[in-house]
C-alpha cells in the first residue's frame, strides 16, 4: 500500500515522500517500513508500542490511534509529523 512520509523523515527514505509497504495492520506496516528503512519506526512509535505524541497517522484521511487497526491493500496511509520550536 502507498504510505506518505513526512519531510523530516525523508532521510530514512532516500528523499521519497511516498513509499510502498505491506501489512494487515498499521503495526505491521510500520514494521515493514522499518525493515525497508531501518530506524524509521522508532521515530514514529515509542518503546511501549504507542504512537509518539508528535506523530499522527491517517488511514484514508482519518486519524487513527490504534496500531492494531486492520488495513486493506487499497488503503492509503499518511504519516504526519508536527513541528515545534520557538
């Protein structure tokens, strides 16, 4: 399935904004992304398998909070990273 990567994580995907990943759940997709792009999952998912506070994950334009959500091959996943600073 098509996964949109936020600009701050382009260094993991060789500058690509969109990549392909496989998985029956959001968790499986993030693990497949990490297999393809080592270290990427840690930037999105914490040590307790929760979505990091500055990351939002959308499936078909609807924000999800549960990594166990099942996916279809036709689904589109967008990972959005908040910017902060001062």
